[in-house]
């Protein structure tokens, strides 16, 4: 009977030895990654629209993004058709 109790104690010690690194990871690394992601996102948004940008420049930037997205959609449709022709001659 005592053998069973000792074995159970060792299992718990082994369990905690495996859990503690994961807790450290969750409590330290994950928040650091979240903060780094937020900082990178803020930096990206700041470079797309600098504070000194006026309304005309902002509208021009948005128009360029819209044109790029329209071109990308057109290219995807053409690529899809080209793929279909290559696949089924």
C-alpha cells in the first residue's frame, strides 16, 4: 500500500516538473509576443498615414490602395481562368 502512495507522489512531482515551464512560458513569453505584435502594428499604421499627412494625401493613399486591390482581384480572375485552361485543354 505504501508503495502505491510513494509512486503517486513521484508522479505528482514529475507532473509539476513538466507544468512549471509551460506556466512560465504562458506568463512571460505570450504577453511579450502580444506587446511586440501591437508595437509592430502601431508602427505599420503610423508609416502608412504619418501625422503630417493632410486630407488630400490621405485620400490619394486610399485611392492607390483601392486601385491595387482592384488590380489584384482582376489578376486573380485572369489567373484562375488561365489555370482552368491549362488544367482542361
